[in-house]
C-alpha cells in the first residue's frame, strides 16, 4: 500500500470518527446563538421567540439543490404556523444572487460570513437542517427532506 493511500485511509477514518464522536455534537437541545448573518431581500430576519427551520446549503451542492423544491413545499405546508425557513450559506452574495435567478426559493436566504453558525452547530455535511422551537432550542436536526409539515407540528407540540 502506498504512503498516499495510507494517508487517505487515515484521513477517512479520522473524519468518520470525528463525525460520530461526542465532540461532533448533536445539536438537539443546543440553543440557537444570535443570528449574525446577512439576510437577502425579500427575506425577513429571524425573530427570537419564533420557531424556525434553519437549513445549511450551498449552490454547488447537488443534494442541496435537490432539497429546494421540498423546502418550498414545506414552507407552504407550515405557512399557517408562521414558521420561517432560513437557508444559510457561506457563499458570496453575487454567487447566491446568480443562482437564485434560475431557481425558485420561496424562503429566506442568509449569508453566514465566516461560516460561524455552521461551525457552532458542527454541521457534518450539507444539506443539513435544524428545527428550533420558541425558546431557541434545537428540537430536531438532520437532512431537510426528512422534515415534513406533520413532523414540524409534532416536534413543536
């Protein structure tokens, strides 16, 4: 086995161990910090005291792009609850604006300069979503396609 291959195997195992270790952090139960992000119009900023879905994504990520229609449907399915969905990315404004011109995103978008929010929650991969209750506590975390209008209602009861 070559030295490069051994190094790659070591890195893969180290990453895998990091993501399942207690230090990787399960964000459920953790509090949402202040949302120091740049909101893109026409989106509205997160309001503390209101439940929210926070989704981490990127324009270059095919699974993220595949999740957008689901998040649009979810937004419509929970509209009566007044729960915002906020798509957070660390990408630059021109990249996101160009992407948004060709893709309908019916929810709020925000830029997280420095990726502070994703680092705080130790987001293991994207797309990744959090459901936050009224108190700012994370009630659920996982792939956004696993979150439904029914499960949002159940988890926030």
